[in-house]
């Protein structure tokens, strides 16, 4: 009988239908890294959203055969160890193809039209003191006719590009940074930085993409350009972003992710109180519909593994 352990059940606000095969189910609201080995001692299948599953912990388990990641990103799992020890790792795919692009454009529209700043102006009584019917304190830009640069051409990047096209934007898909050749349908990384009015990130965090946007890249962007990050915090050098926003190197930024989450030790972006910056707490993916899709696919992945037909395999 399979023994399934869900390490961080409270990270998913959705109904989870239990697998249609004999099993034992154990779930914890949350699990610290130091508790992983003990809680997975007798597990054959582990479920984790963001709990780290590193070699030091999973090597102490007795019968672990599968890790079902309840997310798309797998940087919290030691994939090399799992590959070497025959542990199947499956993830969730394409569940957020509507909710993340919608969040991206919520941020873009708010920043492009100066909504955070205008809201603050009204709160401060500027409209009430205006000499005419409207208030012109901040620039407003249309999306139509502007250029959207998309870094990452997976399902989320493509869905975001499609929304950009619907807004009448010219869309550029970025080639890998430092690539020697540019594939058909792609634009060089540097040209995307220099030509885009809005840049949105949709790539995984790897050693190659860590701090792919730093001070040098920010300086290549247009002074009015927006940088949107709903992917992973480590893609951007956050310390470099702060002065870039404060000094007008770029026009604004919308972030849904930070390098360390939750940011218990602080983060320079948490203290950034500027009308051209929006920070949300990693919830771009978290619409009710998307979370239910994720929960359903999680169980489908586990049932497929038990049938001997693993799906959505990373390892």
C-alpha cells in the first residue's frame, strides 16, 4: 500500500480528491526543512509545494519512490540525487496559463497608467484642489503600439505574448542571454532589453539565469520601460533594481516574487515606497480556478505513477 505524505497542505487552497487506489494519506499544514526526514521516514510518495527536499533529508527515507511537486518549479528538489537513486519527480504544468498572464497585465496596466500614483494623489487631496475637472500629475501611456519583450517562451511566456498581441503590442521573444546565434522567431537578448517598453520574465531559476537582469542590463533598458517579474526573485539583482527605480534608470517595475520567500530577514524591495513599483506576495498563480486545476493534476500525476505510467516527469 502506498504511503503518501503531503508536507505543506496549507499552501494549496483547493479541494483535493484522494487517489483512487488503496493508500495511507498523511498531511501536515507546513513542514520545516529540519522535519522532512522524520516525516518521510515511511513514505513511498512525498508531496511538496515549496518544502525543500534535498539529499541530506531524502537519503534518510526508507522507501521513497516518488516526489510529486505541487508546483511547476522544482528548484526545491535535489534532482541529481533523485535521478541517481531512481526516485521519480513529477511537477504540475500549464495550470497557470490564464492567471499569471492576467496578473502580469494587471501590473502593466496599473503602472503604465500611473494608477498607484494617482490613487495616492487623490488620497492626498490633489484632485480636490485642482483648477479643472481632471488631474495631470503623472504620465499615462497606452499599450497599443508599444513593444512587449518576453523572456522565457514556455506556456506562460506564450500566453502572456498572446495577451500582448490582443492589446495591439509588438511582441519580441528573447533569445537566451549570451547565445551565439539567434533562432528564427527570436530576438537577441540585448535587443529585447533595448527595444522593449515592457519586459516580462517567464523563465526558471537556474545557475545560468541567476541575476540575468542586473545593473548593466537595467541600463540597457529604455528610461520609461517597465520590468515585470512573476517568475522567480533570483532572476533579478534586487539590490540593483532599487537605485534603478529611484533614479529613473527604468520607468517602473512590478514584482510578485523575491529571492527568499517569505522574506523574514527583509529585502530591499520591501522598503521601496515608490509610485512606479508594485510588489505582491507571490500570488500571481493563485486564482481559485488555477489552484483547483493544480490540485486535480497533482492527483492525476500520482495515479499515473502508481499505474506504472509516470506523467509530467522531471526526473
